[in-house]
C-alpha cells in the first residue's frame, strides 16, 4: 500500500501471476478436451474457447500492466480531511442489507 505504481504492479504480479497462468492453462486444456468430440458444434466451441482463454492470458500479462501503468494516479493520503474518498463506500455498499 502506498508503493509507486511500477513497484506495486511488480509485487502484485509476483504474487498472482503463477495462479493466473496455472488456472487459465487448466481451463484452456479442459476446453481443448472438447476438441475430441465427434459433435462438430461441441468440438468447435471447445477449440475456440480454449484459444480465447489463452489470448486472454496473453492480454492479462501484456496489455493489462501497460494500461494500469498509464492510468493517472492520485495520492489519497494528500486529500483534505473534508474530501470524501470516492471508492471508500464500495465495500460497505457491496454487503447485503438485512
């Protein structure tokens, strides 16, 4: 928390990238198994979905970091005490109300 964007991105990818890669590859392989189906629509769906999963993985490791680094940053700690953080309410509002 509070790290420069590049270092924060590196730390995040260091911890989550192996999981993202392994789960995406497992899901893609599961869809590629459908490629052995004798039913043409199922075979095509499996092959296409497997390829799309791998393309999404490629985007996750190349395009997403580049876009995140280009986003403008703001120093939340420098906000005045009267200014409300626009994302502070997200966690509270996401909880179901009883």
